[in-house]
C-alpha cells in the first residue's frame, strides 16, 4: 500500500536515527529506499540468524550427557556471554535515552563466535506473529515481554526496556524452549500485569530457569520486574554485573 506523507516522514526520521547508532552490539542500517513505494530499509543480518531460532537448535551443555548426532550444545558461560552483549548494546541505547520497545531474543542476531547484535526496531516478522497480542486499540503488542506501565499507561522508557531484558535473559537461559508465561493466554498475561498497578502481591513472575542458573542471576531477573521503575536496575548496572559474572570467558569457535 502507498504510504502517506506523514508515514514517509516518520519512516525517514526513524531511519536517520537508526543510521546514527554506532555500537558493536547494534545491527547497522545498510541502506534505504524511500523514493518509490514500497519504502524500505536494509538492515544488517548475521550468519546464524535470530537468537530465538539459534537457541532452539542447541541444548544446555551442563545438563546433556550425550548428544544426538548433529545437535550442538551451549555452556552456561556462553549463554551469559550472549546476554552480556545484549546488556552492553542496551547500555549504549540507554546512554542516548533511546528506547527499543521490543527487546526479545527474536530481535537479536547471532554472528560468528557468538557475536550478538540487537536489531528489529519494531519491524514485523510473520514467523513471530503469535508473540504479539492485539489489544483493544487494535495495536499488536508483545505483552509477554512488556512492563505493566507500557501495557496499561502506554509508557515506554529505558526502564521498561530493562523489564523486557529480564524476559530476554529468561529466554536465553531456558534456550527458548517455551514462550514466556506459556501456561497463560494473552488475556491472562495482561490480567497478571494488571495486578502490578496496585501492588506486587499476586503478580506471578516467570519460573526460575533450570540449573546451572544461579540464585544471583534469578535475583537479577526479579529486579528487572519490580513494580516501580526506580526499583529496577539500569543497563549500566546490569552490564557491569553480567560482565563480572562472565569474567575471563572467551568463546571457543
């Protein structure tokens, strides 16, 4: 469909903002076509595709004694290494007061040597249509990854991105075997988030990832899902914590 002049102007503005981002853990804008319809942008893509599919094709090294032929494993340290890179990219965005709004493993890319880049700033991907729930306004929202204030107040900040990072970290440590809150319908997820408008009582968090996930990592996730924004850590703090946990680790390629 032909884009309106306002949509073209918004698109042009967004591409200019994305094009100015420069960080080793952020996917680059490679080109743009805005003269003719359909207007489009060409984003950097990495060797192993998106992180969701990558994790689904691997198993946890520490819990897998013998691997079937062709199945690859990932160590706990390697999973933390990837999460640390996402925190680093988000720390960069935080320093610019840039809000991603849709942080999830599906929106991260995997390159050689487990190099991670954050991508997909609100773009659509039919493969993940079920991750978005149409709310009353008609907008499709990734409610399973969203902070309560984003769902109910339409408020997006770097601290709502921190909430999404907690869910993304949970995805990584469970190797994307289940969607977040898999036992709940989209409506029930929204209802669960709604409890946080009043208090933290009654709010059900995601289950603790299996061993070897340590208590301090689980505690970090819980900090990301605190009721009030000021109670949640910054990406600078998250990155520093994960960096220390991952000190000395280098991926075997």
